């Protein structure tokens, strides 16, 4: 077993993020620890990974790359309008907390929230991938801000 570390800067981490994702797809991960280090504009995620190379475990070495989803095409216009408002609110939350927007909620999670009949904490926590920690940390503000825009 081997260890590798990554440092994902909150601001402009695209290159490191791509490198991390490629690494995760090509290795068998046994343990991953992440810690947020807050330091203003220099804030970053420190990630420690215990791994073995997939070469020993898998014959398919081709990384699976998710294609980008165009939510404007995927969602009905009224739902996309809600999705766009949620993205603006998510951006505010991310800036205030010094984290990347996908840490708050992913686009897929926001699209699922936009599809809800009513946006409230109870409904949001039923969406796959959104756990109690993110509900507690970001959910209340998201719901309050969205309802204020109605």
C-alpha cells in the first residue's frame, strides 16, 4: 500500500482537480482523508490517499469520464429557471464559506432540488448524495435565500 497527498486550492484548482480525479480513477483507494485548511485566499483542501494501482486488480484501465450535462437542455424552462437561481445562491454560500461551489451542492443535486414540488429542508435531505452535514451547514441558508427570491 502506498500514500499520496494532494493540495486543492479553493481558488483556481482546475489542474490539481483534474490530476486528482485521474488518480482516483486509476487506483484502488483504501482510505481517503480530507481536511480543509482555512487561510483566506490561500485556503485549501489537504487530501491524503492510501492506495494501490488498479493494474493489479482491473483489466479495464480506461478511465471513465463523465460527459458534461447541459441542464438548460435537460430541464424544462421553468425548472431551469429555479436551477439557475439555486446556482446563484450556491455561489454566495461558497464564497461566504471559502469553498468551491461543488462542495456546497453539485449541479446534479441542484437540478434534483429544482425538480422538487416544494424546496424545504425535509425534501432536500431526501436527495441522494446530500447528507446531514451539508443540510446543517448549507441547507437552511439555501432554502431561506430561495424562498426570499420567490
